């Protein structure tokens, strides 16, 4: 009789094979569908692949006289990574995979290759990248992807509302002491008003409570301690979650419905934004600006979160050297390397392309000081909780806990302490 483990593995392999019937197998350049003869197979989510990017990849292929196939998947990042795992277990190879930092620890399970030997052989200086972009893909001494673009959060705001309320614009200097947490709350109260005098508030400072992931970073805290252990009881973390809850429970400056239509209609004064958000905001019928995030800790502690996406090589790649050539080209080349940042509306992680990109978007969207906006990339922190192989389960728990706190149903300190044992068990489980 077969063991349960072997039977389960066979089932997974069978599922992987069946999966190919569900994946959107895209015709390759010079080939039809996923082909054993294609020189390069790229695994990517549909939302990360536009016609413009296909054209740029076609240029890359034509320059080298190679054929390229795509395996294009739909759904969320977790769905995508599950499909990647099934392909790996089913022995279905891919050469290049587009990944985000959520996948770093899973990559260490043998699905992706360590890029360090390629980096060292070619003398590629990692010091030429936004440092946290590289940190996002390091795990236990290996580099599992090369970042193509990075983004940070800053505070977007409605300039018209600020002017009407007599409030100064949010400073763009991340070292400024002008936009403290207390000032942020004070502004919020002045910006939350009944505009038409019918007794009902119709303008709010915030559309929703800011993302709980960034909370401790604004208060000189983190989700992990100095030893890299996840902790939900540090004073800075507890205070930050309390402060976020107070925005709605005590101060009443958060829109009760979190409506995106209210933002579009000019009824929301402030919203944390990434570089990619500005393309949407530029279509609104009100004037906008972007400043630094509010500072909850002491002077000089202002920080934010950094996100990174990049390219990896599948461990079963049939042509790893060509895969590396693709990655290096679409990250560092002055022409090809701008393709994915332009598509995503985020900043190249490779510094030699950094300033050119900021000048480009600055000319297109002059309402934003892009250089100052993107200083947050160097003041940010990596959300290390995403590095857990069990991040999905951890995120579900923390979503439930913070939602209860932000709704005023539970005090922050006791709710976080109650959740910590379960979260730690997941964090420490391989």
C-alpha cells in the first residue's frame, strides 16, 4: 500500500498537470502555446502583463533570435504562488517568474534559484539598487529575486480642502517636524465637517483607517524585535494600533463606509498613496498634493512601508542563463528596464534608472514633488511579517484583530496579546 505522503504527492502532481488546462497559456513569440522548443517560458499574473510589456519582451526576443512563451495566471498573489507550486511539483518547468516579496520564504523550498552566483559572476553591484528593494528578496543568505520596481506610501491630500480650511500643505520633507501625529489629528478634525449644513457630516478627513501594516513604522516601531522575532506587545506597536483606532472611535474623522466614490467626489481630504495611485488621482476634478507621512514617534523617526516586485529563476528552468539575461536586462537596461516600472506606476529599483524615471513622471504629473515623494523608499521598512511561509493565515488573524480594535470592540493591548500565541505559532512553523 502506498503511503499517505506518496499518494498526496501524486494527487498534487496530477492536479498540477490538470492545472495547465486552467491556466491561460499565451501564444509565444515565434511559437504556439507552451512549447518544449521555446527558449524562454515566463510565468506571470495577467494583471502584471500588458500589451506594451509583451511588445517590449518581443523586442528582447527579436534582438536575440529566441522564442518566448507565457504562462499567464489570473487571481491573487496567493493563487498565483499556489499555481507555481503545483507546476513545480508536477515537473512543469518555467524559466522566469514575476514575484512579490510575499514569496521569499517559499522560494527557499527549492522552487526558485538563488541568484547570488549570477550576481557575483557578472559583477552586478547590489549597492546600485534601492537597499530595501534588495532586502525584500533576501532570505537566509540567498537572493531569490532581483527587484524591478519599488514603491512606498506617502500622504496624498486634497489641496482645495486644505486651503478652504486654512490648513498648511503637508510638508514634503521627511525630516520635517511640522506634520506630527497630533497635527495630523488636528487637521483631521478641521477637515471633517458638514458642508451643506443639513446636520450630517459629508466631508471626512480620511476615507478609511490607514493600513494596519504601516502602523508601527509611523511610531518608530516594528512588527519584529531586534532578534527578528515577531512581537505584538511592544509599546510602540500597541500605541500605533491604538492611535489608528482613535482616528475613528475617538476622533470620528474616518468615513464610516470607506467609500472610494467619496474620494473621487472630493469628499475626502487625505489618503495614504503609493506612486502608482497618482495615475488615478490625476483624473479627479480637484487639486491634489503628496507630502510625507505623519510622524508618531520622536523627531527623525518618520518612516513608511516599502513594497517590491521582481523577477526570479525557476529551479527547474531549462535555460537558466537566458533567464538571468532576461532578468538583468529588464531590471538594469536603460530601455527595457523602464518597461515594468512604467506599467506599474512605480519607481525602478535600479538606481541608475531612478532619477530618469522620476523626471519622466514629474513632467507628466507636475502636482507632485516626485523626488521628495520617493525619499520614502529610503525611509521605509520591509514588512517582514510577509516573509513567513504562513503569512496568509497570519494576515487573516491580524485583519480580524485590527478590525475589531478599529471598530472599538476590543482594546488594542488585550486584543493583540490574545492573538499573539496563535500568530507566533504560525510565525515559527516552517
